[in-house]
């Protein structure tokens, strides 16, 4: 049985940056460090961070922190309001927002200040989208698949959640183009890392008999990789780590090649474990 790894699998630049920053910050302050929400959607990495005295905390628990405590903003970023709230409380705030997300926040803030209606393609419940919306006073129209309930006009600025699918972006632009505007600014802010990993899983899943997508069950980019792979390869599974694999998953199937890919929050060590197990079958 041949196991093939997708060209772009695992930690993206922004996630790697946030994890490295957390470890660096812990070493610098040498005390308990907090992250606002789990740093990434991967329980193995969360455990690894806890072993290094780095703990996730919810916004509702920030009140229990003391002046001088250190809190790190994860790669998804936060709204301006949350940022101000943390600094006003006297916390040491380390901003590990992915620079690509910061770029979206800046655009949204700038164009909203210039009177543009902001449109975000993305999941309204995802922290990244909630954060971005917070840079235009929570006034954005959020579309999850490019469809709109209302007709837009005037000045409009549209951006995307970094992990969106290109087909949703195309649909958003097509639907917006039906109307006429004083000005329509569109910024395809889908992250290149996302696009590359989606392209490589698309290619790989066409050639293999079985696909394994590794990543957190709550990770939006891993779920999208799974959806793309599943379209090309019926035998696609989504697992969080190597412990979820048993030989049974290959039972009664004529499998000669297995493809492996992983979401942006999956560390190398988990990908290697999965590959080793699959190669052992
Ligand atoms: Fe940043 Fe792209 Fe990763 S936006 S967090 S590098 S998926």
C-alpha cells in the first residue's frame, strides 16, 4: 500500500507563528501564560501548550486575571473592543494575530470609516469573522455562501474569511455584481496557504483510493479539506490524530493508495504518526 502526503499539509505560517510566540512569551515571562481561547483547534497541541504552562481562557473569565498577567491573542485575531478591554484591565497583551488577518481588519476599519458598507464572506460564528466584524462596529453583512437577503447599494467593501472556499468567493462576487454601486471594493482575502492546501487535496484525492484528513473536529479549514476530498474520493475520513485509526477502516475495500492531508492546526508530529500507521497496514 502506498501512502502519499499532500504537498501543502499541516501548520500554516500564521499558526506556526502563534505557537512559537506562545512558547517564546512563556520563556520570557516564566510564569503562567493565557491565550484568549484555544490557540489552535487541536487538542494535542493544546495539551502540549498546557505542559508548557500555557492555558486557554475564555473572555468571560478574563475578570479573574490580575494586572500584569500575560494574555496572548491567537491567530484568528479579536475585535478592537476586546483588545481595548484587555489592555484597560492592565494585562500584558501579546498580539499573535496572523498578519493576513490583521490586514483584513485594517481594510475593514479603513473602508468602514470611509462610509463603505462592509460585507464579509464567512461563518458568522467563527472567531476570525467575529473579530473582523469588530473592526467596523459589528455592522458588517455576513454571508456564509455568497447569497444575500437584501439588495445592496452605495459604497460596498467585501472581504473574505481567510479559510473560505474559492467557489463561495466567486458566488459572492457574482451575486454582488447584479446590482450597481457608487463604488464596490472587493478584496479576495482567502489565505494563499488555505488555497494551496485546498488545491493539493483536490489533486491528491482524485488519484487515491482512500483519503485521510487529519485535524481538529472544530477546525473550519480541516472540515473544508474533508469536504473537497470527499467529493473526489468517497472513502474519505476525518480524524483528529493517529489514535483514531484502526485497520478496520480499510476493511472490505480495495485500497492500493492512501492520501493524507492535514489542516493548518495539525503539527508535523501527528501527521508523521498517521503516515507511519497507515504504512504499517
Ligand atoms: Fe494565517 Fe492563512 Fe494560517 S490567514 S493563520 S496563514 S491559514
